[in-house]
């Protein structure tokens, strides 16, 4: 993929958009949360549409790797929630 690179010196070797420190994972998180490609360009004017598309293409070319990491991260979140439950809801109850 010409627009994506990985360098251990930048973000610990995560795939990033070449010439930036913007990770593919970050772009995917934005898109998954409902942010449109064009909203990304407005919020991050250093990016070009083709770079966002490169990040999306990179995901599909490495889908298994990203999906595995997502599952692992979800498992960690669940463990942390069990270990450190939030009392915020109790404190906010009327």
C-alpha cells in the first residue's frame, strides 16, 4: 500500500498514513463512530481524501489483523470494567 507505512519510531510501529503521525487505527475508529470521510478532512486538514481511502483499503487488506486486535482490546476493556467498576451511575442517581 503506497500511502501507508509503519516505523517503530512512530507510534510504536503502528501502520500510519505516510508523511503523518495519523494511524490507520485512528481513522478506522473515527469512521466506526460515525464520523464521515469529509468530516475527517475538515477536522484534520493535513489529510487528503485519498489518504483516508488508503487507510480504509489498508484495513480491508489486513482485516484479520485489525479484527483480532479489536477482539483483544474488547476483552481487556471487559476485564478492566470488572476489576474497576464505575460508581458514577450510583453517584448520579436521583
